[in-house]
């Protein structure tokens, strides 16, 4: 690759349009997320999303060919920040549990994320819903990751004796959704992060509890 005087110039010229295109895509995704959260997927329209984003209908369809494609982009965007932690969860299982606790503590500042996900998860139970396959994959992947995390903890002698790792994983997934729903109804009474921490501490043995508490107390996540 050339490093001469003329080399960097084309790259600089490409950054402007690329950044503008990406910013436009993110603005559309944000507008779509708001529309889906407020109106549900079926009632939201491409035209209404365009109006929210302050652009034309054609500008939206230039980036996203259909409302179904836009829904997929919204869901993928919401999960993108979590993917690296999820992919490496079994490498540092206690760190992953601490990460989950802190994640839901931080999310108390952004209830709209929980509102959108829970609404789509409820709508998408029908096989005809465009998010149905995504939600199937999401929950299957999440259960698999947490099973792996709990199994590593068991192998390392940190899990309480007699804990069924598959059942505990199902409970953990159910807690995240159920607690978020209760929190949306009673935000000053329900604290998702605290309750998840209690669940995780409850399935660990004394050695595991001490290690997780050190991570939580030191916020080493």
C-alpha cells in the first residue's frame, strides 16, 4: 500500500459521504425504533418513520427496502453493543454476570429500550410476525450462552451443588424480561440489576459469591 503524498487524499474524500450515509441510516433506525415502540410494528408506517426522521419516504426506502428490513436493522442495532460480551461470556463467566448486572443498572436511564424489546417480543410470538425468527434465535442463543457460563462456573467449583445449569439459565432469561416488565410499571420499586445480582449470588457457592461480590463492589466490569 502506497504511503506517498497522494495516497491519503482519496480516503479523506470517502469519509464525508460514508459518515453522512451512516448518520442517515442511524437516524432512520432511531425513528423506526420510536415508531415501533409507540405504535407497534403493524401500525407503524414507512411514511410515518420518514416524517419522524425529517426525510422523504424515498430516502428511507433507499436505505431500507421494506418495513421488515427496517425492523431487522432496529433489532440488530439494539444488540450490537452486547455481542462482544456475549461472544466471550464463557471466557470470564463471573465477569459476564457482573456485566449483566451493571448493564441493567445503566438501562434504568433508558426505559425506551426495554419498552421496545418487550413489546416486540410479545408481538412476535406468532410465526407470521417478521420478528418471530429473530426472537427464536435470540432466546436460543441467550439460553445457550448462559448455560455455558453456568457450566464453566460449575466446572471451576464456583456453582452451588445441585444447581441444574439448564434450568438456571431458563430462570435467568425469564428474570431479565420479567423484571424489566415489572420495572416499567414500578420504576421506583423494582431494580432489575439488584434482583439479578441476588439471583446470581444465590446459585453460586460461598467461594463464587465472594468472587462475584468483589467484582460488583469494585465495579470491575
